[in-house]
């Protein structure tokens, strides 16, 4: 039987693009805001575009943060994409304009760390980049290291802060990319995975990432 995948509809993200990309993996895909359906699916995809604060507000209003927490606690796979990855961290720090102070917004807190503005000559980071996955990666299995993925973002996690509390708990596998400086491009941590880039817009390489994730369900 095909894996049942839900693309979470909470008012943020290109839902139809994510749906079509997931369907090409052979998964049975539903787009819904229904928490019950999202909890029961084999896999949950959390897309996201725009500002961290707006995305997080919409996620909370739809109860999506609770759905993510319950799924992760129960070992049920979740895949965050772009801002859908960023909201999985402790907080996001944004600046409305050059004359305003930075504003912090609390995230889902699944991983420690802060989403911050990239320190690069050109922001936003928009275009195709290679990534450097770790040994043992499942998301990037059988993908040529020279493949490029499509990014559109001004903010990212610039410092990885998670430290495994026990040798019996596998450390998360963190993939890095670079735009002016290194930043976190993807994370694999038990049932919780995420990409800063858009796999649904990354051609054959992105399709392979999604297929690799579906294969773990």
C-alpha cells in the first residue's frame, strides 16, 4: 500500500506544489487542516513561506504546533520545508526594517537554536546551491554531491546548538550549505526531518530527497 502523507494546510506555503511533488513519489497525498487526519497519517509535511512570526502565528492558530509535537513524541515522521523547517527551532529573530529593533518570536522548540538573518553580501539568498550532507544521511542517499537545490530565504539557522544528552541517543544528522557563511540546509533527527531549500522546486534532486523521505515511512 502507498504511504499516506498529509500536507498541512495552515495558511502558509505553496500547498499544491508540495502536494504534486509528494504525489510523484507514489504516496497517497491529502492536503488538510484537520488535526485528526494530520495526526493519523504515515507522514506529515509542514510547508512554509514568508516571515517566521506570521508563519508561526498561523501554525498555532491551526493547532499545527500541537500536531507536530504529538507526532514527534510518538515517533511519527514529520518533514518541514523552508519556513516550515525554521519554526521547528526555539525562536526566530526578525527585523521589520532598518529603523526597527530585532523582534523575537517563539517557535515550536523541537530543536534548540535561533533563526537569524543571513550575513551575506546579497540577501535574500535566491537560487541554486550545493549542500554538504553528513555521513549516514538518508535524505540525500544516492544523490550526487554536485547536485544543486533551490533556496529562497533571508533567514536561517547559522549555529547548530543541539547536543545529544546520551550516547544511546543518536545525534541529529545536519546538512550544511553556504551563502556568505555556513547555514543549516537540512536536518535528520529520528522522526523529525527538515530542509531549508524547496525540494518540490529542486528538480530531480529534490524529487529524490522526497522519495528518500517517503521510503522511511
